[in-house]
C-alpha cells in the first residue's frame, strides 16, 4: 500500500514525452544570464529554470548552515514537485547559496523538546524529501560546494551524480553515530548503493566524516573540481546525461532504485514510530541538548 500523498517511482507521473522532444540547446557558460529563465523563490530554497536547456538550478539559502528544518524540507519537496510537473524541466542541479556549507543535515531543534505530533510531522517531511529526490524522474546532479554531514550527505547521495569542491576542509558523510543516533535503514540503503557494503558499514559504525579527497577515493562523490569550476562542471555533466533518451534513462533508474524506495513506502508508518520512540528517550534528548549547548558555545 502507498502512503497518501506519495507516489513511488514506479507509478509517478509520466515523463511527459520528454524523450520525444528535440534535444536541448547546450548549457550556456556560467556568468551569462539564463534565458528564457523562470524562477521562483521561497524563504529557504531558490530555483531558476532555464527553459531553453531544460535545466533548473536549485540553491539552498537558509543560513547559517542550511539545516533541514520542517520548513526547509517542506519547501524543498514542493519545489522539486513543481519542477517534476513542469514539461520544460528535464534536470536539476542542486547546490548551496551559503558559503562553505552544502547542508549541515537535520535541524536538531526539530528533534528536541517537541511534541509527538511535531516529531511525526517532521519525520514524515524527511521521508518525503528522500522519496521525491531519490525517486525523481529528472536527472539530479549535486554540486557540493561545502561540507555535507548527515542529512546533507543523504541529499547528495540521493542524486544521480555528485561533484564536490576540491577543498580538504570540506567533508561529507553519514556521521549520525557520533551523536548517538542510528541512521535509518533507508539512509543505509542509499549509502550502500553508492559506495558498497563494506565501506558503508565501516563509515556508518564510526560516524565518519570524509574530507573531499577521501570521499572521492571511496566513491562517495564522483568527481572533485576546483571550487570556481564547480558549476561549469555540473552543467557539463548535466548536458552529458541529458543527451540520452529520457525514457531509457528513467526506466533504468527505476529498475535500480525501486526496491529501496518500495521498502520505505511499505514501512513508512513503522519508520515514523521507530523515530518517535528513539528520539523521545530521555538519554537521546539529553545528548541532543548537550550537542545544542556545544554548538551555542562554538558560536559565542
């Protein structure tokens, strides 16, 4: 059974005959205005769609660290759905408008001292973000222009291709274990599908954050490029992926990802209950409060 409001990849909206349309014009080099360009912006997410190339640019703009709050997650899912439903859009490049950070992951304040109803709403929004991004019909390229721990790493892992700025100060990984939190099975499944079982097992148990060069060596990111060339490279990769017929690529993506998506869809309510049960424990609340205090001290 499918949870209300969510379409698994296998029965998502059709690809609107994108494959039969003429090939898009090559992406314009960075610095030139995108035209014709349609943009929409919310509080946390900025989107620009270049209709001539069929490529959208989605930027996270929720300083200081693009944390995945309920508001951010809701805006992200709505923005992605808008693009998915737009005949003109075939691919999306996801990046950050905040210097040195892609996304710091789940907003700890959403998990600390709140009601059961709030935890339910928040976790459903996290699930929704992943179901939509991992199951998107569009080509999705993550241009990781800063550090990307935990939920930020999950977003990058959920894309078709990951390019990271070549800066050893930037790191990426599912580091939940460091906070005393266990990464859910669908985080794990996504990670395993990218890097393989052994690397994922070791990295998850240690809660590792991998500096960019190491992340590339492990296959966690596909390419490293100098920061100033990141968007140019993302555009080139996108053009390469869009050169193929959409229907063949989409059906292949479905074949590769369907089992993992279906597993969460089938166990969605159980997963929410597990999250609430876990996050409500006093020991977990205590460690989250301590972590928040540590962050406050760092700021001051």
